[in-house]
């Protein structure tokens, strides 16, 4: 069981690094290697990502029928094809098509990742594995952000194409590693009682998931965390440049500092939370998010040195909250899923990630066009509202979310 968990963790770390790197690198690739304008590239990527979101429920139903292992392999194979096709695109419609294909692979991965993790782990070991994956995703994003500063000086499209092919190869390695895992039915002797009941249960229905009010309420509440995660640094460069008229190293330093904190502190923070319930960890994260957004409200009213201090200080707080809620929320959703419908439940939970991320750019642009104070006030109030919602939900959620989970040796 431990060997299988390590193989799965290595495979998903490779996956997380590749996915995290491509996020900030995609625009650079399409503009500098494929000749698209910045507007066309950004619009095409957003359109493709939104279209791919609708495939999440189908991925969930497929997981309940075929199991997470088969769908994880399929998701990686789909993304191999997408990333081999990226160097061939030269128009907006082609980018949209390939981005949809890549997004379908992403939906398969993220829908099946948490259920597969839950079946291979017990107790707070689930949180630890998810925490390591989160650190890998942020490390990949950091590498991608660094590429934005370095790669524009490179004029050869072949260099960019090589990076796309390397990313495709990484998904191939991840698929092979997951293929090495035995099917869950063959390792059932090593699974706990809860996992056995999930494995033997007949595939669930959408009614079981959508009719589970505590679970759906948790997914809706989780959208506050996802919006905070997508927003915390998204408009910071614009705020620094357009409103504060300050140097861009302020925003760059804040983002870099936040990335380092998540990568280095993710697992220790999860270890500190092990003695508390998952809902308590989420309440703590919501409180930190709300307080940090609140500290940014008066940025325009203070001097630039004070504003710089607030930005750097809150970047630490944001990253701590990110490390608290990311793996904890995902593990909580996996624990709260109705038995036999884990795939469908995971696809609904993934919408609580995908929708805020897709809507955040438009929402933030609209708020910032009105004013800095309104932008951070809305985000602070949204996070603060998650606290009473979790206090109500914790009375109805499974005991795995309300009580500390036993630690399991890694």
C-alpha cells in the first residue's frame, strides 16, 4: 500500500508541476511562438477553459463507472495529444479547440485525483498527499512565472515548442506510473473498511449528490476560498502600477514571496492542523483571508512605503491561508462525498474551483474599475461570510470533517 501511494504521489507531482508551469507560460507561448496577439491569445484560452468546464459532470459519472485509475490514465493521454498539438496552432479557433481538449484532460485529472488519494490513504495522510501536490503545483507556477521574465529574449519558436513537447512527455511519464498501480479491486485486502464499502458500492446517482444538502452547501461555501485564491495576486500588479504608481518589484516580490511560503510551508502547516478538525482549519483560513483583504482596503490612503509593507505582509497571510485551505478543503470534500457517487461528487466540487477561477478576471476588473477599496472589501466580506456558513455546516457534515482525523505514518 505504501509503495502504491508513493508511485501515485510521484505521478501526480509530475502532473502538478506540468499543469502549474503551463498556466503562466501559455500566453507567452502563444504570443512569442505562435504569433497570436495578446488579446486573441487570452480570449481563446479563457473560452477554451470555460467550454471544458462543462465536461466535469461527465468525468464524474465516468469515474463512478470505470474507477479513478482508468480515468487518471485517460486524462494524461488526452493532455499528451493536446500539448503535442499546441505547436501546430496558429489561429484563435485552433487554440480554443486544443485548449478544450487539454481542459478535458484537466477535468479528468482533478475529478479523479482526490477520490484516488482517499482510496490510497487513511486519516490525515490524505491531507498530506494533497498538500505535497499543492506544493508541486505552486512550484510549477513559480517556474512558469520565472519563464515570463526570461523567455521573451529567446526568438526561436523551436525553444518554446520544445517546452510544450517536454510537458507532453511529463504527462506520458505520469500515465505510465499510474498504469503501474494495481487496480483497486486487486488491492482491496489492504484497504480500510470505509474504502471497501466505497469499492463494493454500486455506482451512485446525481440525485444522491445533489440531494445531499450538507455536501452541496460545502461546495458553495468552498467557492469563497477559491475566489480568494484566484484573486489574491491577480490584480496586484495593476493596483501597484495604476493606483499606487509604484515600481513593479513590489508586486513581483509579493507574488514570489507567497509562492515560496506555499511551497516550503505547505506540509508543515498541514501537520500543524492535524490535531484539529478540517472545518476548524477552513474557518481559520477564511479568517486569515478576510483579515488580509481588509488590510488592503486603505492602500490608496496611505504612503507608498506603508502600502508596500501591507502588500508584503498580506502576501504572507494569503499564502498561509492558501496552504491551510487547499488540501484541507479537497480532503474534506472527498470525505463528505456520498458513498458510491464519489466521482459525481468530486465533479461538483471541482466546479467550486473552476467557476470562480473562470469568473474572477471579469469580476475583479469590474470592481477595480470602481475603486481599490471596493475590490478588497467585497473579497473580505465574501471570505468572512464563509465562517458562519461553515459553523452551520459542521453540525451536518460527516464526522471525518468535524473531528480530528488520526495521524497515519507516511
